[in-house]
C-alpha cells in the first residue's frame, strides 16, 4: 500500500466537548460570505456535538475559489449563508479574518478536519460515512483508515456517478446513510457541487455533512499534500498548481485576481469607517 501517512498532531488537539455548545457561532463576512469565527478545536467540538445527536447539519470548507463562486452564483451564496459552519480553509481567508477583527483565528482545513474527526470518532460511539469520489479512491482510503485509526467505525462508503442521481437512487442513498447510524458524513463531490448537494439534503440526512472536496484523493495517496511550512506560508495553492497545472491554472487565473480586488475594497471600506 503506497498511502502517505499523516501526522494528526499537525492539527489542533481535541479537548472535551463544551458543556454549553454555541448554537449560533459567530461569523465574519469576507467578500459577503460568512466565515465561522471560532478556533479549529471549537469548530471540531461543535461538529462532534452535533454528530453525537445525529443532527442534520451542513459544514462548508471554504477557500478563495468557493467564495468567488458564491459571489458569482447567487444560489451558492445562499448555501453558504444558510450553512451551519463555514470554515476558513485557505490562508488568505484566515488573514482576511485576522484583519477584520478575528485576530486569533486559525485555519480550519479539510484534511485537518478529516484526520482530527477520524481520531476523535475512534474513541467515541460515532461512526463516519464517506460519499463521493471513486471506488478506487474510497478503497485506498479504507485501507489507510484501518491502519491509521483501527478503532474507527466506518459506517459506509459510496462512490457517486458524475450524472445526477435519479429520485429513486437518491432516496435509496439517503435511507442507506440514515440506517447506518453515522453521525458524520464526509462528502467529496468537488466545489460547488458538494455544497449544493449538502444543502439539498439538509433535514433529509440525519448526520453532519462536511464537504471535503480534494481531501479524499490526498488521503488516499493519489495526490500529495503540501508540507506544513508551505501551508503555513499560504503557498499551498502554488504547490497544488505544480501538481495539477492543466486543471488549476484556469481556476486560479479566474478567481485570485478578483478576490484580491474585492478583499482590498473591503479592507479599505473598513479602514474608512474605523
């Protein structure tokens, strides 16, 4: 098995869930999208608290690309505004939140969410269902998870076709997830498809749905994650571009310049009124 091993200590350590969970987490708007202004470990605790009650929740893991898509597409913007958590995945979003008042905000990235929740769920009566991606990727993940988290309860793994599911297929998938008893549902359909899918299944699937996008192939060893120093420097986008230039060059060219412009406008407005 040629899976890369991940060090969970790269993530913030888990502490006991709060006695009085925050029902309405604070947010900070970055170019008109609300990002959850809580540190990594508190966002993880909240996901676990909801999962242990099998609550239907939507967690969007946001980067620059997602915020620009939400700016251009009103329906996706509405999804982010109605989501229960919108975590700041990319460092540019963390920096913006720091400048806008959340001075201690840290990154809440998809891969760190995956690793930390798998570690925490292994010691709790909380199982995880994985949906999306391909059969090959999911099987490689299954082998890696069994090795890294031997006590983890995998409730199920379901790849999805690229085409939309028929109503009967969708109904069967919902029933399968709910009958599994999973408290956490990891979704890998790519942005913005997975965000729309989670919003459509709110209150149908009784689990915390978390859109993890590219985390599945990275954990499976199909793609490599940037080293920790590169991630902390905010250069993970460049590391990914080097790995997938044909797929990502057009996206970055389309999204980064307008994001920088909108972010600067927001910061200038804030300075003008403070």
